[in-house]
C-alpha cells in the first residue's frame, strides 16, 4: 500500500514520568548517543542506568536508560615542563609549508608563519590574469614579534582561549597576521587571526575560514604539532550511550524520527534544473537496519507493482525481497561505478556532486548548475584528441581522467559547460568512504573537478586505455536526451517515500 510521508519537524519526545537521579545541566562537552536496540522481553531488569519512560507524539512509548556521566581523571594540574605552543609550531613555520583551500571563485593560501593570501587566476590561452589580496603577514624570524607572542602566551597559560568546533570546546593558539592589503571599504590593512588547534591526525589543513568583520578574518588550522602539549589536547570523555527500548506495540524507532531522517536525506539532493522534467517517477526506498536502527536509502525507478511494496509499519512481518536485493547486492565500489552512489563535497558557497558515468553538478540551496553529462562516445573522441590524458601504465597508474560535456548553458560564452574529471587514488585515508572534491575553472565555464577517494584505488587496474571500466560502461553511458534517464541520486521532491524493515 502506497503512502506519502508528510515530513513535519516537531519535537517527538515528552517526558511522561519523573526521574529521581540528579542530572547535570546541559553541557555540550558531554556527548550522548541514542541507540535503538529493539524490543526485549524483560524491561524490569535492564542494566545501563536510570530508567526514563518517554512517549512520542504518536503515543509510542520507550523506556530509555540514562547512564551516569562517565568522567576522565583530570590531569590538567600536572606540571608541564616541555616546550610552549610557539616553540612547538616553530618547525612548521621553518618548513615554509603552505595550506591551500579552494572555493568556487577564490583560492586561499596559508603559508604558516609568513602570510595568508586569497587569489583568483583566469586563463585565456597562454595568458594568465591573477587577482590577489594579502589577508595578513607575519615573520616567524622576527624576534620582536616572537617575544610579544611569547608574552601573550605566558599570560594565557592558566586560562587558554577555547573555540567550539563540531560541538566541542577546544583550546587554541592564536597567531595574528596583520599588515595585509589595504581594505577598500575602511582603508585599513586586512588582518587575519590564525587559530591553531590540536588534531593528532591533522596535516595542518584549513578547517574553516570566515570574515568575522569587514576585512578581518579568522582561520582555523588543524595541526598535530600542539598535541604533545597536555593543555592543548582535547578533553577525553567517556562514552555515554542511551538505550531506548520499545514498550508494548511501539516500533523499534519512532516514526517521526524516521521521517526526520528521511527529510535530512532529501535535503542533500535538491531538485535539479528543468533539463529532465520528463524523467520517469522515482521512489526512495528507506531500509532500517534491525541491529542498530540505521536508515539507508536507495533510489529506484518506479516500475514496481503496487502490491510489491508493502507498508511495513502496518504489516511489519512481511518483507520485500525484490527491492531488498537491489539495495544489498552492490558493494560501495559497484554502486559508485553504476552511478547509484554519488560523491558530494565542497567547503565554500557551492557544493559539488559527482555521479560516475552520469553527470557533474554544483549547487547551493535551490540553485543548481549541471557542469557536464557523460557520454562514452564523446569521451573516447575527446581522449583521442588529447592522448596525453590517457591513463598511465597500470604499474604506475594513480589517476584517471574523464570528460563530461553538454552541461548548463554558460551566460558569458553561450556555450554548454564542460568538465574534466580527475579521479585520483587516495591511499592511507582514515575511511574507505572518505572523499575530497575540489573544483577549478581554468577557463570560463570549463572546469576541472578533482575527486580523491580510496574508492578510486579499486578501479584503477580495471580501466581500459581510455580510462573507462568495461564492466559498467554500457550501464552508465546514457544520453541526456533519453527521457528515462534520471539525473542524480534522486530528484527527491514530492515523491513517494516507502519504508522497508529488515
């Protein structure tokens, strides 16, 4: 039975009973994780904390076990006799290392201990036009500057400044770079505060960049250099798991909570441009993992019979094997190669979405631009004209280059946008699903999209002399004029949303 889920953002819990435990006030540094283990036989003898009965707006009841807050022994009073933060950062300054952040128009360069610069390069044939501004300068070799900074460091030694990053209050070391390019608005030199934060796995990369006031900037750098200093390490907290068990007829996870997770997924895939309004109806099948309540999504053509798709919230005992097989039969690499698993990224105004063998787009909110579609024949023609773009021999191959064309019309040139996609193998990443995307525009409306991910490593050896993977070429090379071709992981707006339990 089909049904349309109406997504409403409301608070789904209200407390139906009182709890005797003396709970602490809200503290962002104490992290809780809510788990949904499912129904158990004996709720009276559940370990894990103080029981609290909560009820959703749909009258679904859950017994949640609130754990005592786990604390870690405070070692901040232990005397530290090692080098200070400036001394710890000096090797970074002496290395002349620079960190780059690429956004849709501007590129930012932080050369540690020296300067911060923003610039934009526009190429027209062999000529290059560069627009650049210095956002601040500093000289790590200047003894007067270092002495002033050391004095400030000693004054703040007992009470370090903190910055909230990903809901955690983290201590930082501030380096103020002044004497930047004169600001056109207030006629004063640009100034940037560079905040160095301890992150053991960091590579001195730019975490965030913003303009706090007119021509005054703040940049956060994640660095491992400060982590040997105990006062700059993130405060360790114990795991605080809240387990909520369904009572009586309640499902494993509240319906409204599932609906909110659906809406969150929908917002990741805004409706694209009108290029494919004739596309067939699409359905999003959301599958709840019975073990941990995790919600997964798969976009499918709406060619199933109505009786094949069952509302599991009304008939939870039944399963739909036809759809379930579609979701679980593909590995992440296969899903990527089939264009079902799209990669998204971007840190500035524009976000980017790359669907292998299908399209490249950039978007912000409701605004979306197609930067190119994939066509196998046109790609092979392009490779033939640019033989230096062919893959290197397999034993030294680290990247592939693909050509996407026929995107949204460019206002400046009147031509269709096109993109050269560089797929690069990223080794030693923290996760196999890690993705890094960046976009360059060497010529007006002609782009280079860099895609770096461990997923690419698994397809390098499978590519032919034109950089294509034979097993999925025919599946992905669909014309953008074909009205059965659906752009994106989903045009998820006003579509039927169906749930399926494991």
